[in-house]
C-alpha cells in the first residue's frame, strides 16, 4: 500500500527533520476535526468544541511520533483511534462519576427498560429486585448518577446575559453576613478602634497585644514585669471599660 507523504515521513523518521514533522501535523489537522464531529460526546460546560480539537491535536502529535510507515498502513487508520482515545481520556478526567457507577447506571437503565407490558417494572422495588440490591442502595445509586452541571464561578447566573452577576457573587454560606450586617459590623469596629485609642496604658497595649497579635498572657506578664494575676486584672479592667463605653454609644 502506498503511504501518503512518504518523503516527509522518511525525513522525519529517518533524519529527525522537525520541519517535516510540523508539515505532517498540519496536513492531518483536518483528521482531528473529522474525529471530533463524529464523536457522540458532549463536553462538560467548562470545555467546548475547540477544547476537544486542541486535545485531539495532542493525540495527533503522539500518533505522528509513534507511526511507523514501514508497516504499510495509512496514517489516518493508525491515528484515528489515538486521537479519539486522547479526547475520551481527557473527558474522563472531568467526569466526577466513577466508572463503576457508570456501569451500575447502565445496569439500572437495562433493568428499568427490561420487558414490556406487564413485565415493565412498575416501581423501585421491582427494579431493586432485578438488580439484586436493596431499595436503599438503589436510591443511593440513582442519586450518584443524577445529572449534574458544573459551571465556572465567573460565568453569569443566566447564560447569555452579560448583565447578570457572576455565580460567585450569588453563592453565600450559612455564616455569610448580609450587607446591612457588614455595615453594622464595620461601624462597631470603628467605634472599638476609637475607644481603644482612649484607653490608658497598659490597658490599651494589653488589648492590642492579646487580641490583635495573639500574644499569651504569660508572655505579656514577663514583658511587662508584672504577675499573671496583675495581667488578668488589667485585662478585666480594659474589657469593662470597653463595654461601658460601647454601651454609652448604644453599640453593645
């Protein structure tokens, strides 16, 4: 069988001509597009068709490196499985469902579609019996294979609407504060800072070192050359003063 571009293959395989290698890759890039358009796969939302082509080109480069023209087969015959394999491998990396769960999902679909008429499963109990699992395990399996979409946090909440805020701005945890709470907290912090500036030494220094610099009281006692009990008295007095002054301005 005649091999296309035999001269280029010889220049690359025999002489290590990198220019010939680049020419071969460019020549067969349409083969990657051919493979991608005929693969019945849907890339995850974080990828698109161009990403699949880029991955396929990596598979093409690997195939060019491994191809041996002396075997007498066309490069396209050799390369197509490798391009397809590279794409499938990359898609599996983005598949959060384990392969065993995919296999069980196929068994589940088969059990639910088995038979017709009166033989058609009417409930989860029948499906569980056909799969030889408990109803609880069947429920876990159905939850595992439930369709899930992963969306980048910088994408808008409404696809295609540039005025929508990114999803990252809409996600809040249980302990997230509202804008009003943030404003109130900021105001209280300003008041505490102002009151701290008015505290006498050593109360002010103790509060700053203990609460803002995470110093231990025993270390502060050594540094200030006083006893631990004296540090405790200063600490209590500082907190009492802070509390009274915060109450005086209605922020307690």
